[in-house]
């Protein structure tokens, strides 16, 4: 498989460079900027990209790539800080400039293969405080903006290019064309990164492992795809366990069991642990405490299953590429965002090695793989659901009554959004319930019932979210059905807080 390697100098957009390249079926990988030369060589890239980054090349501690990178005679593309690195490396001069953030108009000066087909004058997204004052010998300016005389430079003979702007962000017009020009035409990379190839290769690799594999499945797309890939490779040496904690969506436990048993023929065990979870949650009202109790109980049940059904050599996990990068494995200068504890506190004596077949994939790639592996459209398009389930959608103590309300009302929300064509347009949609009550009238009688909160949000990554402006008639229908169909509810409210300052889940 042809590869493009992106050296990460710490830009918030480094990730996006890989994503964009993979979108046109070439494999791209983000690695730390100071990756040892032997490792880089062993990856056998077709070309190298230097990402942007927050540093200035003239600072003493500025991150620099290993000098051997320049001796590989590979096509190079520097973006923003990467552009300045190239200017500096080949004898040009970088100076502090007036900051340039946002849109600029890039004028293409000289026909070059990098900017071919981009247009003569395009919007380009800038985010920099330094610029190239003098460009190195043997380089020419191929594009400029009003503020940056050398916004795009090229050494055509050596196939080395630098651009001050960010082609990877959508605000740069025809940015994708620039990346395509570099990757396909200048590096000559083949478009052979397809999910079919990925599945074939991964299955071949997993088939080589010895010993049994344990995989916890949640019914979510990541663990399902991980399990299906491993099953394709080693059949019944994979054992899947699904822990029903009683905190799932209405009838979800049956649906998950049915999906695995009917469609996939994998070795699947459902552990009904509703009672244990609900007993442990009695009297607990603090949100963090609830999460902890659910987590601990899960580990206990999972460990019990492993002891009884082992020995296992491997624990499979649906870790994705952004998780690998976020947990600092890339170890570029980008700050470690958070540590993922994917093993989730399993005891060391289980002595399990970790198998992560999806660790090279982005979420949209997992979806493509899932479709190829025969995962139903319903699961593919299902909204994300929090690990601790309804424990975080029930405010205060988790009780059977509140579980019933949250499950039934959420099902109504989902069904009505589906019917009105809104389900696929929103990120998450559910009903939460707490202990607040309000008076209603039924017939001639007063009734004191629960208040249900409907939460429907739009988001792209759950880091920020906005409440969805649903049409009033859809809201009216939802409200009507909830108060008519759920005896315990008298009032329905709609949550109109965005994240931040609110979060998506109430607990
Ligand atoms: P918040 O409530 O923090 O949620 O805005 C952001 C996203 O994460 C999901 N979420 C969780 N997912 N375990 C998970 O696997 C958790 O403990 C958890 N808490 C929140 C939430 O559904 C939303 O998509």
C-alpha cells in the first residue's frame, strides 16, 4: 500500500491532512515530527508532508525534523510552519510578520503542478504569525497573497513545495485539489487505500495470532466491527460478551443479541446483569459516583466471564485512530489531550494482550467497513449512546420508574424524529427525567406527575453542540404522545442550552 507520512509539528489541523488524503483513497499516517529515521525509512513513504505548528523556526527550541528526512529524495510538502521549515532549511529567511488569520486571496503566479487546476485566484485559509522574507535559491514563488509575497513556493527539480496556507481545512477553496496534486501527481501514490483492501489485510494479519480472543461488545459500531473482523479471521477462537446492564435503550438488549446471533454467527454470550447494576445504583445520586459504580460493576462482570470462559490471550478493543492520537501515542508537540483507559481497570492477572484492529481508522472509515461486513443500516445510522447508558440520562437516583419513563419517552422521540425526517440530521436525541414533578389534569382529576426533558442536539464531534430548532409541530407531536402514552408524565420540556456551557448529557 502506498503511504504518505505527515510529520506532526503540533498544528490543530495535522489530523485533518491525513483525513483529507484518505478521502481520496491514499493511506496517510500522522507521526511525531522527530520519528527516528530508520522507522520513517521502514514505512517506505511515497512522500512526506510537514504539518503546521505553533512554533517559530527561528526560536532556539523550535521542533525540526531529522536532517536525514531531506536526504531521502522524496517529494516534500510543507504547510504553514512546515513551509517555514523548508524556507529555513534551504537558506531562505523567515521573519515575524503581521498575524494573518482567516481568509486571504491566493493569486497563482506560475503554472506549477502543485497548484494545477486550482484556479488563478482562490480563497485560502491562513493562520500564521511568521512569513518567508527571502526564499531559498532554486525555489520560485508559485503563489502570493496580499500580505505574503511567498505564500506558495516550489523547487520543481527536487519536488519540494511549501505553502503558507492550510489546504486541509474546508475554508481553503480547492484545497483538496492541492493535496491531490501533491499526493497523486507529484508523489505518484496509488489510490489503493480502500476498506475492501483494509478488511482483507487485517483479516490476514489477525489470522496469524495464537490463542483465544475476548471481545466485549456493546452493540455500538466500533466494537461490532472489531468483533466481525476478528471473527472472519479466527472464527470461534473469538468469544464476544455483551453485558446487559439494564441501562440501555428500550428493547436494545434483545436487538443486539438478535443481530449477533442471526446475522453474524459469532460466539456470543449475553450476560443479564440488570439486577446487579440496579442494586448497586440504589441510593446513589451523584453523577460521577453513578459513572464509577457502573464502570466497576462492568469490570467485575467482565472479569468473571473471562475467568469462567478462558483462558484468553487477547482482549479486543474498538479503539479508533483519533483515540490513539489523542492519548499522545503520536507524541508530537501537540499537548496530550486526554488519556484513554481503554482497558478499563481489568485486573493485571488476567494478563491480556490488547488487539485493536481499528486503530488505524477514522470513524467514517469504520462505517464503510461496517457496511461491507453486512452491518445493518439501522446500526450504521444510530446515534451515539453513552457508556454508562441511562444512568447519565436519569437525574438523581436510578429507579425502575424513571428507567421506564426515560426508555419509553426516548423511543417516542426517536420514532417521531425518524417519521419527520429529522433523525439523521441530528447528533443525539433522547428524553431525560429527574425527580421534579408538575401538576396536570386528566379528565376532571388533578395528577402530580414527572417532568420529562427532551434533548435534541446537532454536533460534529460532541465537543460542542447546539440545540436543534425542531419544527413546533414535531415537538407538539412528541409532547402529546409522551403525556398520553406514559402515565407517570404530566409535563414535557425542551432543553435549549448549547454546549458549552451545558453538556450533551445531563449527568
Ligand atoms: P457530554 O455530556 O460530555 O457528552 O457533552 C459528549 C458525548 O459523549 C457521550 N458520553 C459518553 N460516552 N461514556 C461514553 O462512552 C461516557 O461516560 C459518556 N458520557 C458522555 C455523550 O453521549 C455525547 O455523545
